[in-house]
């Protein structure tokens, strides 16, 4: 007989097995935690890079100059007619203060470099000020004018001073330093970035046109995809007979949700533009293409929301004499609507970030004017980011990152709205 303190071999095997199992569980947990931390680190690097490159775009460099608004140049007849003012040479008026402040600049090449301190849009800024307030004519006014993108990058520190000091632009650095010492250079909040359309000049480029194009495109998408998707989900879940045809439709809907988005762009190019003759680069066509792309997501989310309604709700409504249609419209649909709205918002967020299908229908065009409707030529935020990322100027790098920050803010807001709606209206059974 074995003593009371002895341990049986089977017990030792069980203990060893438990030790190995616990060790495997600890390794699995460590791997899972490591994967999460690795993913979060990549996301953190992404956000830090984007914010680090883009936050300076929300500030723009301006130069304060004493501009004499010569009436002989602007309005010799004194009519104060806006059309006469628009034809005046404001470029000459804007350059005059620079010549007076830097009288030592004599050569033609040096003068051209001196004039590069200001953006090409500076004369238009002064012109608009005079049109808005003709009483300024004949006065010397201190005006804050938009600086050139190279000056802006120099002031923000994105261009190393040593790079410019090696070439003929060393004089530009000296002029900027002198203006800064006199308090004539200042960084202000970049309002034009949010109010202007695209431009070849970085300091003049804004996202207003792309934001308006995204708004009209998503509006068309929402007005078409939500009612069609909800109707399709209700029919397939509540009314469609269960046969091979409906099974085939369900399989195709699930497959369409995984189709690459560029395929929908090719479809839109072939059908809406080449066949129906709709205008290229219009939010209407972009909305139609994105409707096709988001419909599977909305239908699948809508069916899932309808399935989540307990059968007892339907049975109770039918038991008190309601028809099938009344049961669905008065009882099932109101309870499933929060889930459907959540799916629609997620679909809209997906559509907001799409680029490939819109490139195929011509929304990659260079659009300066802000669209006023769904039929006007337009682009969208993701395509605008794509265009700026392809530009060689250093100033477009910060504007690209800033536009990405704005796009991410919209996407986060839309997903947060979906979460709020789900928690606010979802009912647990």
C-alpha cells in the first residue's frame, strides 16, 4: 500500500496537462494583447504623422503693407463703378510698397524675387476690399496680404533656411527676416482653406469646393440608397417567398458587398455617362454610382435589423386582426428602423471615403468654382486629397494632411452618430 503522502501517476499527468494548458492560454493572451498593441501603435503613428504634417495648414502667413490706393490708377473718373475698379491695375499698387521698403533692390531679377514675397492673389484681395468699400480710394491703408507659399513654408520652418541660403534666394530669407523684425509678418487662422475651391497655388487652395461636392454626392446617395435599400430589405425578409430565385438574389447581394469599388465606377461610366448621357464630374453621377455601391450594405443591415425584432411582435399584431402589411409597417418597421439608420450611416461613411469609382466618372477634374448643385462640375474630398498628394510643391503636403484630418473628422462624426442612434433607440429583447 502507498503512504498517504504519495501522489498517483495519473494525478501527476493531470497536473502537467493543466500546467501546459494554462501556459498555452497565457501565450495566447499575450499574443492577442501584442496584436492589439501593435495595431494601436500603427494607428497612433498614422495619426501622429498626419496631424504633425497637417496642423500647420490651419494657419497661413500674411504680410502687412502700407498700400496707397491711388485714385488715378483705380478710378480716374471718380465714378466708383465696380466694373471700372475691376479693370484697374492693383498689382502695381501692391508692389509699390515693396519697392519703397526695399529701395536697394534694383535689378529686374531681384525685383521679380521681391514680388514673390506676396501671393498672386494679393492684388485680387485688395481689389475686393476696394469694391466692398470704395471710400478707401485715395487713402494709404495698412493691409494684411497673403504671402507666397514659399515664404509661408519658410516662416513655418518646413523649408530649412540653409537650403535657401545656398542659392540666389538668400536675399528672400533676408527680406523675410527684416519684415519679421518690423512686425510685418504674422500667422493667422487660414479661413481661405475652408472657403475657397482648388487652386494651382498652394496658399490659395481650399477644400470648400470638394466639401460641397461631397455634400451633394452624399445627398443624392442618401435619397436613393436608403429608401431603395429599406424597401428591398423589407421585401426580402417579410414578403418574398423562399425559393431558388430569392436565394440567388440573397447570394448576389452578399457578393456585391465584396465587389471592388472600382467595378461600380466602370459600371457608372458605361451606363450613366455613355448610355444615359449624364454630365461627367457631376455629383449626380457620383451619387448614382455610390448608391449602387452602398445598397448591399444597407440591405444587409436592414435585414439584420428586421430579424432582430422578436416573432412575438408579429404574432401579437396578427392576433388582433392586423394584416401582414400593417404588421410590418406599424409594428416591425418602427422597431427595426434604428438598426436600419445605423446601417445607412455606416454605408454613407463608406461612400464618403471612396475614391476609385469617382475617378472613373471624371470627378478627378481640376475644379476651381464651388458647385451650387448636383449637376455642376465638382470633386470630392478623397479625390481632392489624391490630387494634392500628387502635387510637387511642399505646401501641398500640409494641405493634403489637413484635408485628411477634415475627412477623418467627418468619418468619426458619422460613425459616432451611428453609435449614438443605436444606443439611444435600440431595444433589447
